[in-house]
C-alpha cells in the first residue's frame, strides 16, 4: 500500500483558487482527508467520493476502494497493475438524483506499456448511513 506525503499535490487534480493563480490542492487537504481517515471523515458527496477513489487507485489503496464500494457490487479483492502510470482525471459532470443517489461522469487517463488509455465512465453512487458508496458504472465512448 502506497502512502502519500501530506504536502504532495492530490492526484485528483482539484485546484485551489481560479485562473492563472490556481494551484493544485495538497493530498492532505483534498482526498487524503477521506482516504486516510475513512472512519472519521467520509466523503461529503458523490463527486468527492469519486475523486478520492481515483486517488486511491493511483496510490493503490485497496482498503479504501473496498470500503467505499457498495456491498452489492464489491469484489472480494483488488489487484493493481504496477506498470500503470496514472496521468489525470477530468470530471465531466455530477448529477444529484435525490438526497441518497447521484451520478458522476469522468475520464481517467493512464499509460500502460507505453500505450495511452482513457477510461470514460458514468458512475452511480448511493448514500447509506450517512456515507456515500460507489455502486457501478457504465463505460462510455471516449470523446
């Protein structure tokens, strides 16, 4: 399991500020507060959960990914490809259906064996007991 220094830029790409003065948020101020403190500080909405799950994939944090996967679809275990180099995340939309259901569309980019790969998904999330969980998603054509 890979640990991230608190002052490292968060892989999810969230920025502090706007325009030319925008700077990447530090891991500890962004996804790290959810990943490293899952029991005490769950993600407040589906978009934050999706971003933190991307960061958990980058950092190979299977514990967090499994904990935030809804039990109805959760795999027994996860394997990571050590050769994958994660390059970035683009959130394309966040839709709230009601207080306990939401969807997030994103594109995650990585390189594997010298080949660029883009994962475009519209993911479904549910909130139960005050915590958001990833349920499943539909793969979309990359545009």
